[in-house]
C-alpha cells in the first residue's frame, strides 16, 4: 500500500470513529440521567433505615428546585424523617408521600438527600416514583415500572427509583402503625373537642318528680283543695237540711 493510500485510509477511519463516538455520546446522554435510591444491606422489615436518593439533572438551562416522592405500599408519610439534603431545602409530607424542595440548584447540578424510614415493608423490592421539577417549570417523571422503562428499546425510558430488599431477618415483625397527631390540648376531659357539644349524661340530671303536674305545682295542692271543697260543700248541705227540718 502506497503512503498516500495509507493516509487516506487512516483519515477515513478517523472520521468514521469520530462520528461513531459522537453518536454514542449523543444517544447515551439522556439514558445516563436518572434517579436512584440506595440503602446498603437493606432487608425487609428492617427498622430505622437510611435511604439515600440521588437525582441527576437533565436540563441544560434550568436548575432542579423540587423532588416529589410517591411512597410505596407499606410506608406512610409519617414513617419518613428528613436527615439531610441541599442547603436551604425543606421537607414536607403530602397525602401520598413527601417533597424536598428549596432554592434552585445550579444548572446541571445533581441532587442528593437522605431520609430515614421507620420500617421497610415485607417485600422483595420497593419503588419510589419521583417527580423532578426544574426552575423553569419542566418536570421529569421518573415513575415507570421495570416493564415500562424500556422506552424505545435503547434504555431511554424514565424508570422509578427501585430498592431491592433481602429476606427479613429471623424473628422480624411489623411494628405498630405510626401514631397519628396527638389530640389538641383544648380537648375537653371527656374526649370531645372543645367546640363540639358534649353528649348529655342522663345520670347527672335529677330524677323527674312524679309528684308534680305539668305546670310544676305539687299534686298534693289540688288534691287538698278538692278535698276541702267536698268537705265544705257537704257541711253546707247538712246545715241546709237541718234548718229545713227544724222549720
């Protein structure tokens, strides 16, 4: 092979390699971004487990400002405690899970935060569907299950963070549900709320006096009056009869 032919061949090979590399980078970029959850050695029914979540940025123009997690069955929002996360970010529970949010991060900056779960469910794996919001309003929905996450067949789906669990330790049992919020201090001693009328307690009321008529007058009064009228009437009749006999 002549020198000129070799040079042309190397140049052609170099161009093809560059094109192939560029295509690989372009196609791999979106697939590489994802969210993950980790808990080293996690087992079903383990208690007070620290879960580390990592969410990669997909935007080239806006920073991540909020993550909303939808909790799997067996974990309630009250079971989650926030440990640490980006500076200035706050934790809040929702009806279906929780959010961590705060000042927008720098463009391209990823998020990592840690929460503690009171107890993991008795399952082989748990899935934490996540909505990842950016400062420009864009939302990445990392909610697809394993069978849905293949996308176009090249790994371009949006799989939800998934944590595989080892079998529960011998003797491990579910703990009682997390207590709900304590009753307000303004509750009445009987247990009813202060703005709710308490049920009447019939035992606390004096027994009705059967000796009273409808208007509250003792029954003995009309009976006495009636007896007096009868006596007086009888006396008057006797006197009239005696006078007529004497005449």
